[in-house]
C-alpha cells in the first residue's frame, strides 16, 4: 500500500492548521513556506478539504484557511477520504482486471479491507496526529 502525495499533503496541511489554533487563518503561501509543500498543489488539497467541510477560508489580507471543527472532532478517515475516494484501489476498480467481477476475489477482499481500514482511521483524530 502506498500513501499518495495528496493524502500526505492533506495530513501535513491539517496538522499544521491544528497546531496553529482554530481561530487563526493561515495563508497557503505561509503554510507552503513553513512546511516545504508546493503552494500550487496545496491549493488543490485545501479546496478539496474545504468542499468536504473540514476547513473554511477567508479572502483578503487577513485571509487564509483554518479548521472548521476542533481537531478532536476531525478523523484521519475524514481527511484521507476528502482527497481520495478509496483508501485502497485495486486494479479491479480501474477496469484492468482480467477476471469477471463476480469471479474476482480482489473486489470482495479489498472492499472489506477498505471498510476495516476506514473504521480504524475513524478512531484516530487530528488532535492525536498533530501531537506526533
């Protein structure tokens, strides 16, 4: 299993926001400078997190992004699913499986694995991640 750049950046961005408190808006340029992340790619990640109700934004000189909820109320599963539909995407899902779906054990196995992994990640909060 490989963690994508999108997932990695989302966790780093959200952890950075959590570490700076819920009242402060942080500009993407400052976050990019402090974390070393690409500001262009970070902009896309921030938009996805906003569209999924995890962050809010404000324009202008005092603008930027901040958490929409307390870090204790945001889970790792919510962050990861905001930027990636499925945590595990086997070849079957991409239409390159050589077996017919009803004969493919991968669809069933990876589907169940995805559910278990999501349940596990629902028990890890952003507050816990930010402390690491």
